[in-house]
């Protein structure tokens, strides 16, 4: 496959879809004969908007600092708007045409997003998009993904053609499609049984489960080896490998593997394993074999009835400790994230639990959160007092930033809900109740 615009398209895909850039490019390449760059760009935008995954590139509490991290955590539709406006320099009228929305709505949303960015907003946004574009997949990685997708589609077509009759073919297609849809939905949206944890990991010898994380779109298990290597197993969400990788068969399915990442599609949905430093590829495959697709309830003493629009989507975190587990609810912004917990003593901030292990979904994550400073405080909510551990990404937050954060925490506090008795697990909230749908 040869395409003179491949580098430009790869940079655009990196801005639109982050770690899924290879995936969206494989959906639109190779280009039909005679198709010009704007036409391919429009199809790339639609492919990004149609990705069967969560609305963010990385988890809501990703520790990437400043404007780049904020862009990564935006819903795809918002990031598309900013990429086309400040990256591609398209007028709002052109954005409205591509997205099929009224110009007034496009302009209003652009203004709201720009208001969230420190001035000069245009310069900050351009800088952030340039940093995202720098992570564009290599032409070789894109070509491998396109060839793999074409080969898988060809194999599926040959398998379908081999069926005995058209009637049997239709029956199998309908049955498989419905089953796959139910299975994928169960991993990401909860399915008929409500939002539940749909996988577990039985760690290999020398490994232990540090934490489990659940959002409306992804579920992540954090693992750590006795030697200190930390890896994250994520079901749902964005998958894709940046940099050198090769094809591999994972549990009977085609996938891609590098020296620190493994990703593949299975009937439960997209699955990714990422480690914070290079490791043996055989270890990544052993971790893949350790995944069990089973349903279990995820209960928590704290939840949210809604999320103010200034925050990203929330995550329920359960960190395993020697004397039990710490349950935390995490939400984030581009300049900080905050973990909410129930204090043993609501009168003493010193009893607030330590920050639990945060989920990681990006290859740029280190083993520990890269936060510049942490401020713990007690926060009054309609159901009682909670601990709020605010983690700044900036080295020295200004007085204005601190005051703005205080007001935003007050907004968040109005949406916090607590179990009837946070000390009694029998009264805890199920995940469907604890995580708002919007």
C-alpha cells in the first residue's frame, strides 16, 4: 500500500483517536481510486466517531500534564471539533457540514471548550494538538494493520462462502451478530444485568492484583510483579500499539504485540495489556491467558448522581491492601484529578485513606502517578462528609487555579451519594447506581 498522504493522515488520526489511530486508519485505507485528501479526512472523522469504545483516549485520571492530557481525556466528538478547527484550520461552517450539525451548535461548543483552556486558548490548543500529532503511528505500522484487517476480512468471507445454504448462512450471521453484540455490550455497558465487572485476572506466580477499576466504558485490572513491573489489563476502550509491533495470535484471535503492549479483539470486545516498561513478549501472552471472562458485582460505599461537565467520566477504584481494600471514586480535569473516599473519622482529615492505585491506559504512563502535589481535605456532601484528595499536575498552582478548583469541588460535592452505612458492605451501592450515565 502506497499513499502520498499517509503521514498527514496518520497525524490527523493520532489527534482524533490517540492509541486507536492505527485502527481508524485501517478502516479507511486503502483509499478508493480518485478520492482526494478532504474526502479521506471526512471518512477518517466518521471512523473515529464510530469507534466501538469509550469516549476517551485514556482513563479520566491519566497523569499526562497540561493541555495534552486534557485533549486526550475529551470525548471524541469534542476532540474532533478542536482538531478540525485548530489543527486542520477549518471554518465552523465546514465543521457543521462534516458533522451534520447546525453551525450555531458547532460555534457554541467550540466557544465552551475554548473557555476551559487558559489564554491564549488558540495557542494552547494548537500546541496540544501538535504534541498529539507527534505520536502518529509509523507508515509501516499502518500498513501492517491494513494488511491484517484485509486478511481477516478475506478469511471471514471464505468461511461464510463455505456454508452449505443461504438459509444456514443467514441464521449463523444473525446468531453470531446478536451474540457478539450482547457480549461486547456486557463488557462495556453492563448488558441486561446492569453494570458489572465482566472479567478477572488470575495472576501468574510472582504476580499479584493491585487494583481493579470500572467505568461506564472500560474495566481495568492493575497487576504488579514481585520485581516491581506494573501492567494493566483493560477490557473495552481504545486499543492499538504505537511504534514497532508484529502480528501475533492471542487465544486464537489475531492481535498485535510490542515489547510492552499486547492488543487484540475478542468476542468480549477490544482487550489491551500494557506494561510501564519493556518486558518479555512471552510474559504478555501469559498475562493474556490469565484473563477470565466472568461476571461479578462491583460494590462501593461512594458514587455520583451526575458529573459536572467540567470533569471527565468517573471511575470506581478498588485497591487491594494487606488489611482489606480501599474504595475510591476518581474524576479528573486537564489540570488535576480528585479521588473521593469515605473517611473513618469524618472530623479528622488525617484519617483519610491514602490515594488508591489509579488506572493506566496509555503507553506514556509510568508505574506511579506523575502528580506535582496533593491536597487532602474534607468535603461536605448531601449524604455526609467525604475525603477529597486533589492531585495537581502543575508544579505551583496559582491562587486563581486553587480558587477555581475549590468552586469545582463544591459543584462535584452536590452530586456525591453515599451508601446507607458506608461501614457496612451489605448496604453499599452497586456500580449501576454509583456511576452516572451522563
